[in-house]
């Protein structure tokens, strides 16, 4: 991706005096003919700073691609989509302030968020169901607040099938849990303990670290070495995930202990490096390596728009593509953004994700899941779990 393709300068991207980051994409990209009053305004909350900022460029590019494709087909209810990008990588309170500004000053019709769960909770409290809020990334499940729609992988879709596979195929019996100290890792691990118990396994250690701390994880890895589990289940994010896995391999534990990361995609794997990724697994609904017609067409369109140096595709970032497509499908089925009509319309709505169409039930999404191991810095898909249910059903 180049800045010229998006018509956004670095200065425009990084900021305004209000600290936040509500930025519109170039009107030329999304349809010059659309008058301001006729635009469908979407607030896109993605991490442009902080430990998860490595996901931001992909999220911005994928949302831009989806908006461009939608606008060529008439936009949403005949209104051209205009994206307003806000930084969701800082403290949740800062993101909430940007949300208030986007609602009151810019009049956004709908919000899409790909960010951590603490920020999700802050935005749910800010929007209060007044506009549809589409939360797109991997998360802990269970979110059923009014007028909120979740597209991301849940523990029932990620952890249960992958733990079961490791128990059956790698004879895994003992598990060590390590994650960042916030909502999603703790709730994910609550579910993981049940799945581990169900396969006759045992949790031999559990710890949480401050999110984004300058931690090289030597003490954590020393503790893991002391109990010698079969599998380390990792719910660390971004730079923390990178640092932990580098340290783990540096201690030589990758030769005898498997790792299963719940937040590992292509950008994070690049940071970890081939030399530190031996015996490392990830379970996601999207990998760039998926070879099917839908993903091949998506990747071709992505490269055509942003060039050979476009941001690396990965499930966190690509989820923004699904978010925009879901917004179009939802609002057009509901004939507007009325909260109760949108909630009713969400049941059974089908829309395009990068790897193919998916369906929403109970304001969550059923999807195919892929278990991959890391081979020379690349993902190699070893198992596919078809039509996995989210494990959460919300009233519509």
C-alpha cells in the first residue's frame, strides 16, 4: 500500500489537535459524485498507535477496499460510503472521546471496531446502542449489548477445536496459560480450562502480564521451563506475543514444548521470525495462505488497489473488510439504521468475508476455522474445522 493510493498523508493520518484521529478517506477513492448529505458515514476504530499498531495499516487498507467495492455497486442504500478513521490503540477513554466527536460533529451512521476488548467495552458504553456498532476481531465471546454485532473468532471456535486436535494428534495432556492482563485473555482462559478438562488435560500454570509492558519474559519462560507443560496456550497481543515467543525459543523450549497462540497472524509471525516459530500453532478463521476462489479473488483485488508492497494480510486487519461488507448487508436488509430493525435484520444475514461468505446467528458469526503451524516463517494449514458455531447467542 502507498500513501498516494489512499490519498492520505502521514500528517493527516497521525493527527489533529484533538488527539484523536477521526480522519476521512479521500473522496476521490470513495466516489466524488456523492454529496456530503448523501454519504453513509462509517467510523472505523483501528489501532494506529500502541502495541497493536502493527494491525492498523492492514485494517485501514482492507476497509478501504471494501468501501470502494461497495461504492461501485451503489454504496449503502444508494449513499456512497465515507470512512472516518480513529486511533483505537491508546487508552480506551481516549478512543471513547474520539467516538463522541465522530457522533456529534461528523454524524457517523455506524461504527466498526477492530481493537482490544477494553476499548470495546468503552465504546459500547459510549454508543449506548444509538448507532450500530460492529466489532470485528478475535474476542472472548459473550458480547450481547444492544445494537452490537460481533464478527470475530471466539474461544468456542478457536480454543476448543485446537485443544482437542492437540490432545488427539500430539498427545497433549498438560497446559500452561499466559496472557496479557485484560478482559479477553482472562475470559478466553476461563473457557480454555473447560475445554482442556474435557479432553482429560490439566492446567499446570497460569499468569498474566501488564499489556504492552517492556517485558522480555525471561521470568515467565523460566517458570514454564520448571513445570515443563506439553503446550503453552498464549493470549498475548502484538509486541508482547513477539517478545514472549522470541524469548521462549531463545531458551530452547521450542524443541520440546508446543505453543498455541490465540492471537497469532501473519504480521505477528513476521515479528517472531522463522527462527523462533518452531512448534508454534495458530487457529484462525483467516490466513493469507488459504487457497480457495474467494480468498484468491480478494488477494488479487487487494494487490491491484495497493500494490505489491501493501500491508501484510492477516485475520486482524482483514476483519475490517468483513466489517464494511456486513454493514452494507445489515443496513440494506433493515432499510436503515434503526436499532431494533437492524437487530432483527441481523439474524441470518449473509455477507462476504475475505475467505468466503459467512452467516450471522444471534449477532455472532458461524465460520470455518483453520489450524496452522508455522513453517519457516509461513503458516501451513494442518486442519480445517467446518462451520464452527460461536458459542454465544444474543437476542435479536
